[in-house]
């Protein structure tokens, strides 16, 4: 099997060592609204730490005075359309994909006691 | 038979669309169990499309693609048909409308055979992250077809479909194209509408084609490209007749060879095949210029900040409320969100959502996200400088031929490095194509050609010229010959 780690050789610098804790990953998972199981947690602690270490090599790039790039194409203008109703009411069709609806409303657990 | 050949045969009456559609449905029936290339096969829809196409042709109407079957990557919404995006999250989602790509190819008279397997939400380079299981490479069933458009690639390589759609966010058309011996074409960002294409990273995603030849890619691109009022990032640049531009000569074409793509990470046989192809272009009268894009080696780390950031934002729509997977018996709203998403998304998707959440979070935004977008500017400037000197850039599409199923699935960074040569074009929004240029131990390898924005015609002409000189694109996997 070809050793893919050789590809690292072409990078100008290795990334830093980043160590996330279990608490860090639990915090990220909460922000991301993801339930992570006990079994998954150590796997993410390890792989997310490695990914952040890997992308940390960006910190060595000299970017003083460089504008961040937000869009691949330049000089794009937002196209505008006439302010007219173009959509028909398809609520029933769209709600056909919803897990739980009643009387045209999406149902979720009680939010206010 | 290529899509173009089928189109010509249909117009001369050699056979009907119904006959050729039945032929491909039978091939799918025989081979799909072993390849796992399709998530959904739509035989009834296909036969109805074919009958309509035959009627059009009988009236003397229709174009070069009328009646030609195709497969759509399961990332494109198809009205009334399961659109799963390779995820448990959408395993119950029947799209209520057609993506613009689907709509336009149907209007051209193409016949939909079904929806192809893919890495979950297009996040992967091996098609192993699909909730529907891995796709097998028709050239060697123990190996991956590449990803994320792995099902489309396997389907066309095994001739279960003459041509298929794909999407490319970091190499997801070109990489599987290279690993299965196909022409994989990624257009300029904004060339093709993203409406109805499930979003992964919106500043990088672009729809394209997995085809048997540059001619097929030209025909299908022409039918799907163009401005769409429903996608504000689609560009109002006229769509040329790509097929008419295929005959451009290579004489005088200035080809830049990217020095950074020939470093020690490149597997020897792949490098040799690519260098031989470059000599072939030289023999056709093109000029080869070696040049350096010094910031390009930073494209993988840049991508793995920008793409997860956009993914974490895009995938926040999956909340278990309006559509998609919902956990059973949620305790409260937070529990509903967290368990529906925890159960609905696979490991790699969750990893990317969390990476994105982290790099966008307060205190880290400047260090990661803003920094990456600045490095992206540097990479973009490298390409711009290069294209002031040359017409196209060439190099390998992938560092190695197809690897074994399971070989890299536990190591995300090793997996991410598969896309080391393809990601640059996405970051800069450039069109790029992979064309077959050899076999290494019986496995296909690809030559990548990258052009400036909206230089699709130039890329297709170069790919076509290469395919007139060689027959690598005509080679079939032995098991499917």
C-alpha cells in the first residue's frame, strides 16, 4: 500500500499540535446541535484535534494586507427580479415530507410550560 | 456507446430510445447489486421519458441528447423521487420539485434511469461515507471508485448509464472520474445553476458531468449550463456551442505544468502516465512551460476550514421538524434537534459540522476562517498570475490510482489528501477536467486540465484533441467489457 503520509512532504510546514478536551468537543457538539455518544466522543476528540493541527499550518502564511476572498468570481452583481408573486401555495405537498404535522402546522415538543 | 453516438443512432432510426433505455435498465439490473452504484432506479419514469423522446424524434424534433439515458447523482432534487444525498437524514425525503439541472436535461429529452450513490452530503473522496454503503470500482471490486460522485462514476464506467451528472466541491467529479477511467468535467463556479442541488459548501459547489468522452461532456454541459433566476450565484454569461468548439487545434496552446503537483507525494506510475500525456500535447504543437504556484500546497488546509464552515451553516437546516429524519420520543426541543441530527448524520458529516462550528465560533473566527479566506485570495492570485502566462494548466488529477475499500476510512486527514490536486480549482472557482491518460497495474489514472474562468471550450477542445490521439477513454473495465 502506498504511504499517503508522503504527501505531507510537499507542505511548507507541519501543523501545530492542538489538543481538544472531551469538554471542548461536548461544547462544540452542543453548539452544533449534535448528540454525540460516549463511544463517539474520544474518536472526535482525536480526529478534530488532528484536523485543527493540520489546518494550523495556515498560520505560517503571510497574509498582511490580503483581502479575504468571499466569492470566486469578481464584479458580480445581484440580479433583481420584478416584485411579483411567482410561487403558488404548495403547503400540503411540502408538509408531506414533515415527520409530524397537524392542521397545517409543524409539531414540536412543548417549548413554553 | 457514448451519449453522442446513441443520440446519432436514435436520429437515424438504428434503434429507439425505448430499446436503448431497456438495454441500460437490464445492465443496471444485472450489475447494481455488486457495484451499489444506484440508490434508486426509476424504470417506469425511464420508459415514460423514452416513449416521449421516441415520439419527439418521430416528429423530426429533438436534439443530439433526445432519448439518451442518463443517471443523476442523488444530490439533485427529482420531483416525486427519493432524494437521499446518501444520508439517513434524507432517506425518507421525496423531493417536491426538480433541480434546474434535472429540469434542463429532461427538456433536452434525456431519459432518467435513476439516482446514483454518493458520499453522504458529498463529503468524502471514496464513496464510503454513504448511508447506503460503499460503491465498488468496476475496475477492481475491492477498490473505491472515488467520491463523492462515486456512484455516477461507477455507473458510467460499467456502462450502466452512458453519462451521469455529478457535483464537485473539492474534486468530487474529477477524482472519481480519474479513478474509473472517465472524463470528469467541473465547470466554472456559477456556470451551472445550483438550484435544487443539496448544498454542502455554497462558495465551492458546482454541478458537472461524468462522461465517456469530451464530446459527451460538451453536449451535456451545453444543455445544463446557463443563468437561472432561482440561483443568484449562477452567472449571466452566454452559453457557447461547446460541441462546435471541440475541433480547435492544439498548435500554439500554452500549457503550464504545475511544479507543485509533481512532488514526492505523486505515485510513480501515475506521474509517468501524466508526463507521457504532456509529451503528447507537445507533439500536437502545444508549448509546455513549467511554472510554480507557491501557495497551492496550502489548498487542502484552506479547504478544510472554508468547506466545513459553510457545511455547518448549510446543514443547520436539518432540524427534524420540517423534513428529514426525526428521533423518536424527544424530551424537549433541544433533544429533538440533537438526537435527530446525531442519528441522521454519519460520522464524517458530524466531523465536518463540528470542525465548521469550531472555526466559526467566537474567538476562533479570525484565526481560522478569516485566515483561510485570506490564504484563498493568495491561491487565487497564484492562478491568475499563471493564466497571464499560459492558456491552461496541466498535472495529475490524483496522487495515486484507486485505493482499497477501508484503507483510509479511519484516517480523515489521509483521506482529505486525496484531493490535493483538485481542491485549488474549487477555491478559485475555475473550470477543470480529468481525462484518462493511462493504466497503472490495470487501474485508470487521470490527467487534469485547469483553465481560467469560463474557458470551458478550451478545456473541452484540449480533452477532445487528446482523445482523438489516444484510446484510454475507450478502455473498459475487463468485467464489464
